[in-house]
C-alpha cells in the first residue's frame, strides 16, 4: 500500500485479511473445530433463527438482492475490537471470527451488517465519498439492529433517561464512522446531527424499531403477511 492510499484506507486496516489476492485457502480438515468453523456455524444459525436476520434476508430477496451465505459472508480475523464490517466493493459482510464468541453477539453483528447490505441493495449509496450516506446507514443500523436495545444497554450499566435510545444510536453511529473514515470528531458529529431525524425515522424494512426479539418476531410476521390481502383476492 503506498502512503497516499494509507491516508484514505476506508477502514480496511481493521480487516487485514481483506487484501486482494491474498485469500488464504484453508482445507476442510483445517477449518473444522476452529474459530472459522464456529463462526460459520453461528452465522448459519443466525440466518435460520434470528427474526431480525430472517426479515432482512427476505426483504433483500424481495428487492432482487438474494444473499448467499457462501458468497456474501466471510468469517475472518480482524484487528482490534471490531466485530464486523460491510465491504461495499465486494458486497461482502465480514464477520470477525476472533472477536465474536457468543450467538447473541453474532445475531447482532449479522443484523447490523445486513442493514448496511439492505441499504446498499435498495439505494445508490456512495459509501466512500458521501459521509451523509454512511452516517445515515450507521444510524439505521444502530437503531434497528438491537445494538441499543434495553438489555444491551443495561448490561453496559446505563440506566434511565427516556431519550437514551436516541443518545445510544447517535453515539454508536459516530463511533462507527470514526472507526472507518479519516474524519474529525466535530465534522462527524455535525453530519450525524444533520441527517439524524430522517434516518432515525426510517425503519425499513422493520416498520418499527424492534426493541427486542419479540418486536422483531412481530415485524417479521407482518412483513411475511404484507401481501396476503392481495394474494387472497
Ligand atoms: Zn455499521
């Protein structure tokens, strides 16, 4: 990587296995019982059982973006404490196998990244040059993925405050942008605040803010039933 490239690395330094042409091939026997295998198993479980993931996968399929586990997901070792990422260049979701150890965490990361993939599918998102686009998708991902759900917040020892969900969404969106773009904190805050209301209010494809698994289940059921009225005519 030349120095000029390093200035705008788009966060790829957090995903060291994302270097083109350097794809490591692991044999089946090597991958069994490793982090990679565990990651694949947890991913499959998330895709089959999480109502958040199931809704997003169905909605994307409905928009002509069929998500395939082998093609659109990649379990990799990542730097630092990042859990996942969406690589718009390859339309791939990276899952950080060295940082995701629990199914509930996997479900949240898969959901968060699928929201980016959903935005990528439905809109012409300019991830690299338009910070407002990126900010909007990060706000939506933090708002709708359960990243800021009550349980997660309680476990971070944050209590009370009606506006807390919004504050959490804003803080997490900011953190995500600062992690992957060379941009000052003040500028990032300004951009997040500018787009916050419209992006926070955009609940597609959930139709509501799913504050927990139960909400997500209802949202999934509503989504699957959305055409019933017409198909029964
Ligand atoms: Zn994100």
